[in-house]
């Protein structure tokens, strides 16, 4: 190893993180878990609150289901379109390669004279 | 929120990396402006993967297509038709060929039909011993086609390409050939 | 966690050249580790995963915070103002500091390759796998990094020995 590499190894030696790093990470992990739990509790409380909220929730479900159906239809349409594009691209590529290959076969050499 | 930002940034970088519709010297744009009819197919890796999910494996052509595109990173096809000959110039074709003179590209086929006026050139890009790109330039008096396939490409896939989609199968020799005449 | 915190923090620190930013990145890496722990199969897998995520997170952080504190431009870095006698450089903390600054001023990909090579003593193939780049790219990047660093610091190290 040359001098530069030796110096680089020294310069880039591992360093200790600041004191308390591990504790701070664990504290963040615990806090993230609490937030997630609190979010779910909030949803439950909200749903228990009153009847009209239940109705609103049902309406929302219907809207989501409908938009889900519409989304799936649109996705299907786009998928069919993409599929047609792929087939078109492959047909064009194939036909051009076919022309080249057929000419090679007819001429009987990798690169022949003009027909 | 920051997590979504990171995911979004990662996705954006991936999209940019894969969207590689190549326009050598701006030739394709010029040709599109001059052509009377244009057919463009631009499919990057994400579109190919999306389309693959809709290919019906019960249909032999579509099943074969699925195999061929499985590892591809993109297919870009541009066909230009002109009402009369002379619609495109030698400079246009030279612009398309220019980047293919780089060492990583090899022209493996150059077929010219003086009688029918059709010329087909096939170029392969090779990196680390693997085929990573294919370009086909086809010129006729009133038509020019540019096909760019971003690999990796398996020569077997190429043979499949030549033998499917309603087109009879023909062997393609992938040994490099010497140049013999240029078209137009 | 304590076993790996030096590695993760150091990658971020040497890349970002900023302690607070390095801690933020390192914390994010470990928080992600807690979620993914069930999917990691072995100790070696954990190490590889941490290294890879630390690399990518550090690069993402740098890109998001371009122009923020501690960004050093390569062209603005002066060459060392003094040359060092052979043998003296071994114990020169200024040289170490200068090298750290130079590494922090390298382009991002190059910087990470250098850090993985010399901090982690990773092999070239390991670096390629960690960063998700081809092996040849790692080789050429490292070669260019050496050339760039030698150009700046060659005098200080005594040219014959570089």
C-alpha cells in the first residue's frame, strides 16, 4: 500500500458517534411506536363518537370502492394499450431483422454484394 | 413525510436512469418534422414491466414477447414515412450512424438491395462481453425506421424476435461483418 | 446496535463532514434497521445492509442539502502550504484533517468509493455490491480519486512516496 493509501486509512478511521447516540435512537424508535399507536386510537375514538360519522365513513367506503373500480378499469385500458405498443414495437423490429436475415440467406454470406 | 420524500426521490432517479430514448444528433426530431407519417413507440423499463403483466401467455406471440422483453430496459421505435423519395437526407442518416462508430458498437449486418432500394443495418453494443444494446436502421426511398433496444439482449431472444409476431423465423449471424457500401 | 454504530456513523460523518448531519443520517439508518430486522438473515447480512443503507442515505442527505454547511468545493481547496519531510507526515494531524477535507470535497460517488475502500477496507467487488454500481466503475472511480488526491496532496506526502 502506498503512502497516500496509508494516510487515507488514517484519515478515514472509524469514529465514535457522540455520547448517548444509542439512547437517542432507541428513544426515537419508542416515540415513533407511540405515535403509530396514538393514530390508531384516534381513529377508533372518532368512529365511536357519533352515528353521522359512521354514515360518512360508509359513504367514503362507497366512494373509495367506486374509484377503485374506475381505477382498475383505467389501469386495464392503459395496460392493453401498453401491450399493443409492445407488440407493435416487436413486430417492427422483427420485420426489419427478418429483412436483413433473409437477404443474408439469399446472398449466402454475412455481408454480400448488392442484389 | 421525509420518508415519502426519500422514496419519491429514489423513484425519480430510477425513472430518469431508465428513460433513454436516444436521438443521435437530433436526427429523429428533424425526421419527425419532415415526415408525412410517423409511428413512435417509446417503452422504457417501467412501461415494459407494466405491459408484461397484460401479455396473455396463452397466445404464443404474446408469450414469446413476454420472454423477449423480460430483461429489456427499453424499446424505442421510430418509423418515418414520406410521400415521395428524397424526404430525408444523407445527413440525417449520417447523424443516426455517427454515435454507432464508437468502439462499443459493432455493425453486424449491412444489407443493401439496389433493386428495391432498401438498406438494413444492424448494430450491437457490447459491454463486459454482454450484448447491452441493439440498433436497427432501415432505409427505403420513402421510409426510414430507427429501432433502439436497450439490453441486456440475449442472442436467443434475438432469434425469437426474428421468428415470431407473424414473421417467419430466420437465423441471424451475430459475427461482426466488414463494411460494404453505405446507403444513400 | 452498539457494534455497528461506529461504522454507520463514520460512513455518514466522513461523507458529510458534519457531525450533526451524520448523527441524523445514522439515526435514520438504525430506525430503518429496526423495521427490517426480521428480514435480515445473518450478522454478515446485517453489516452489508447497514453499510448499503448508510451509503445511500448519506448520498441522499447530501443531495437534499446541497449548499448547506460543510460543503467544500474541490477547486477551492488550497494545496497544503508546507511540504513535509519524509517520515514527518506520519504524525501530522494537519495532513489527516486536510485529507478528510479533500475526501469530503470529492464528487459524491467518488467520495463514497474512497470511504468504503479506506474506512471499511472493503474489496472492490464489495464496494460495487454495496453501491449498486459496476465493478469497472468502482475501479475507474478509485483510480481517478487517487489521481485527484495525489495532485492536491502529492507535495505534502513527498512525491516519490505517493
